[in-house]
């Protein structure tokens, strides 16, 4: 199947423009052309373009300056540089500036078509990824909602660390919204206009992780028919979110450490280093300190990443947010499916508050979506799944305490104990993650009777 799209050809040679138009239109592509970079940029301002073929040697603004101007407008737009007089230095500079590929004149018809189709495939992939991320963000957008002290403290920490250059390590159980924390750090930083690139380290096979992160050169391995930029390069000028970094192989960890130390990477099969300007935010649901002790995670990489630790709290530690989150998801799912707005009976909210939520906010959102689809306009206890309606919580609920103060005290004790365990009972680190002074944490631990039990 032929990938169809719109191509912009920028070249000052009339014959080149005419030849490329004939070749591309003959394969079903729509073509615009311009004889200078300035005119080409005007075309990009008026037309929707899927890929650009750009000559290096142009009158006025040269091709390399034009490349940077094009990518400043749209970082995902594939730009292929073409030249008959280019040097190796030109090719390296174009690659470092973000060119998708580099073709030498005289142009081969087959090579042009293969390259353009690869461009469109990459463009389509990037669009699909954005759509998937947008849907995921809409579906999970309530993750940082909440008025509980733990959420207020988390938002305050994000506001402090985001404008800095510090690396961030986000810990927390699955489903608590670690990606949302990472996005909040990115969006409140001076890199907010740059890309936010997510890599799920647990979802990439070990044999592909290096190529995914650092890219590869053409012919680097079987199947590497074209040069590909890795996720570090794609995140240049922005933020790279390494999710589930605890699942990364030791070999890949060593290369990530080298990039963090030097700001340079080498593609698989490549020889020349490529400079990148990337802020790394990592996340894990594992105890990385314990993994370091077992030799499963590099201690030097852990210390490089764990400059500022942030903890995404479990839903059971913020039960007072459940009603707000459930209502948010209720309205969201109704809108997405074109349903009339529905409402919960009070007993439903009570049942949701009592549930232990092992899957955290993600599980809550899934339950609400199920209730919206299967229930009437008013959602009652009979609509709840049996496990939500009857599952006992392993924690004390407000019914088991004589007063609201007793319940709040028990919840505070449990949350502080959980945070202390996550930080290896390091009081200073725990106090920082809670957003309070170390002396205040000591006072709270004494008042709540919290002490570390012997191992």
C-alpha cells in the first residue's frame, strides 16, 4: 500500500524541482515546491505538509538554517536534506540539527521514494503516538486532582523542582499517576515548549532498548535499513520520561549513565557522538535501593537520577479525594460517550471510599467507566461490582474510630510510615518528600508513636 501525503520540495534548481514533482506526483503524492528557503517557509505557513525535501545550498537563507527554522515550527516534521556539493561536515551538522535523512545528487528515483515513504510512516507514527497519549491523558487526567494534604504537598514539590535543571525520580505504585507527575514537571519548566518523550522501559525487549533510546545507523543490524534517531535525540530541548526504569537492563543503564555524564550519545553502529540537551525524569514502582543492593540496578545511576525524589501517593492514602475523583471521571466518561450526565447515590461514594484500591486511580477510573456504561441515570450500590461492594479494607475506616480526629490520626500515621519505608527510613529524605522540616517529622513520629521495628 502506498503512503500518500503532501511533500514540499525546496531547491533553487528548476530541473530538480521538476524531476521530483514528476516522480512524486506519479506515485500519488501531492507536491508543493519553492526555489528558496524563504518561499518554502511561506508555503509551510499556508499549507499542511507531511515531509520536506530541502537543498543544502540555497540563495539567501541556506538549507541548514532553513532546517532549524522548519523544526522550530514543527519538531515532528521529517526534513530530508539533498545536495550535490555537501561535505561530511554538512551531513553531520544536518543530522545534529534534526534532519531525517541526507540524500546526495544525482538523486535516485528509488531512493527518493523509499525515503519519502519512510518519512510519512514516521510522521504517521508520531501522530498516532500523540493521539494515544492525548487519550490516555484525558482518561487519566484526574490523577493530580485532590485537596488532601499529600496532594497539596506533591503539587508544592513539583512547583519547586520544575523550574530547575534537577533530575527527578518519581516513585509510587502502579496506577497512581507517575506519568502525570512527570508531565507536570515538564509543563512547569522552561522546557515546556519542547518535546515530552515517554519511554516505557518495561515494554521494550532487551535487544531493542539501546536502539530505541540512542537510535541506530543504517545497516547497524539486520533490519536497520535506514538511520533512526533514538528517544534521547527526539527529546532534545525537552524532557525524556523513562518510565519503569527499574526494568532496564544493566547494559542499557551503563549507556544512559554515560549520556547523563557527558550529554553525548552514540547511535548503535555509529562512531560519531551526538550532543543532546535533555532533562531526564525517571519513574519506578520498585525499590531501586534494594535493587542496587542485589546488583540489579547501578548505584551510580540511581544517585544520578535520584536528585529530587517525588512520591506519587497511593489512593488509599488520599481517601478524601475519592469522591471528587469519581465525580470527575463520571462526567468525563459521560461526555466521551455522549451520555446524559449521571450521578452517584451517597452509598456508592461510601463504598468507593472503603475499597482498598490496589490499582489506585487507574482502577477507580476503570470502575467508574464500567458503572457509566452499565447503569441508569442514577448509579446505586446494586450497580457496583461485588468486589467493590463487599471487599474489606485492610486499613481502618472512619466507622472503626470514635471521632474524625481519630481517623485522621490513623491515616496520617499510615501515610508517614509508608513514606518512611519508601525512603529506607531516612528521616531527612522523607521530610523532604513530605514537604516539611526534618524536626517537624521527628515530632510527628513521636506524637504518632512511629518507630522503626527491628528487621
